[in-house]
């Protein structure tokens, strides 16, 4: 099962309509305004404006409610006249439209709520373990400069100093070393997912043993800890727990095994619960990773394996194509040999037959 998520903010049409009694405006709210922290901030920053506006309309005493956060947002908004409330709605619409036109600004904003929800319907029974993959499109992990931007000695030896290949992500301000260094670690994928089934059962995600055992034991040291990671002026991706050694940072280990093609999948975790047909899987994801800068896409994939392994169309197509080509060439050479066989030469002209004694 596969789900794409490249949504930026909420659509303006998700802000539902309103009715207006004779003396005030009441807005039936959905997630469009109620869950948006910027609206609460807007009310707080514009308290004086709201008070002055309500005072001009003879409603100043009511405006004191705006100063209290103990009142629900529906009540506070219901006390605002239509013109001021429409201004708030228009400001949200303009901000949403701005993000739609500038997705990079949206993903780089530290104040924007990037929570998205998706619903996936299970088409057939899926036996545990169910593997969770994230897929990136148009991401060239095989770029020569990117692949070389790491220090394998630093990953397994806490005293390693050879990090020149990691530039510019080798130190902070030229003095403090970064562990792990390099562009690969710096661009670590940082979207997060949580799952529930039929809205009433939380599905736990096991993130243990998602990396290669050989990588954990031989390439990443159990006495090497992150240091000064993602503390520079430009943040690239996820942060790391500085109390855990690199050999236990399995998200990092999976990411550091670079892909050969620009479209790839990497293992995020495992769901160790069977899923039945027609189950609805509700996914809450944090859309943090910046793929908008390079026109990339992100996808979420749920998959299972059998004794033959996971589903991989590329290998099947490649094997059938090469096998068919070899069969065609073998058949062609056989026909040519039968129709027009090659005449054998006279073996008496061979050197060892012409000179048996080797002289």
C-alpha cells in the first residue's frame, strides 16, 4: 500500500461558512481555525485593535473576554463583529495561499503546524511483520560529492580526526567538530509517523533491527556519541539523541547506506500486528523533510515479505529481459549453425602437428 503526501497547509475552503444573528457573528469552527495556533496568536496580538473596534460598536465590556485564555476560542470569536472576523479569516487565507505558492517557505517555517493526516484502506489480509518504508523521488544520494561527504573512521572511532571529506559539515565555526560529520548525516530524513487502526487502536512501530547487523556491529561504534550535530546555522534534517551511541541510532544507519537510484525506499519501522482486509489505517505524520527545494516527492509504503522476499518489480523485469535475450541469441546461433555450419580447418596445419618434436 502506498500513500503520497505533499500537502501544504489546509485549503481555504476547509474554513466553513458562518451565520450572523442580529447583534453578533457566530462561526461554526472546524480544524481550519480552531487547531491553528496562529489564529490564537492573532487574537492575542490584536487585542487592542479588537477592543477598540468593539468599543466603537458599544461592545467594549465584552472585549475583556479576549484577554482570558480560559474561554474557548468559539466564544471569543463569536464576540467579534463580522468585519474583524472576516479580516482574521482573510489573513489565514492569504497565509495559506502564500504557502501554496511558496512551498519552501512553508517547510522552512519553524512556527507552521506541519501535521498531516492520511487514511489508508487495507485491501487484503497482511500478516505481521508489516514493514513501513518512506520513499523519496528525485533525490540523488548517488551524487559523487554527496557520497564522499562522510568519515567512516569517525563513525567507529571516537578519536578519529580525519574529517576533511565532510566539508562543509565537518566543524562548527571551524573549531567544534561535528559527529557524525558530512552531508549524508546532515540531511537525515526527519518526517515522523504514528498509526492507528479504525480510530480506536494504536499501532506501535518497532524501530529495532531495521538496519543491517553488519553495519551496527562493524561500521558504527558503540562508544561514539553524537556531538554538535545539527547545531550550525543551517539545519538539514533530523537531530540525534546525544546519549545514545551511533550503533543504536538505527534511523541514521539506514540513511547512511546510500541509494544507487534517485527513487528509493528506506525502512522506517515495523508494525508487529496483523492487519485485516478493509481495516482503515489512520496515519498522523509530521511533514518536516524539505523535498520542495528540489521538486521531490515523499511517499509512505506499507509492505510485507514472503519466503521469496519483498516485492521488487525491477529485479523480475531485469531477470526476464536478460534471460529472454540470452535465449534468443542461443536460438539464433543454433539456427545459423544448422543452416550454414562453419567449415572446420585442416588440423595438419597446426604447429604442434607440423613439428611433433618441438624443433
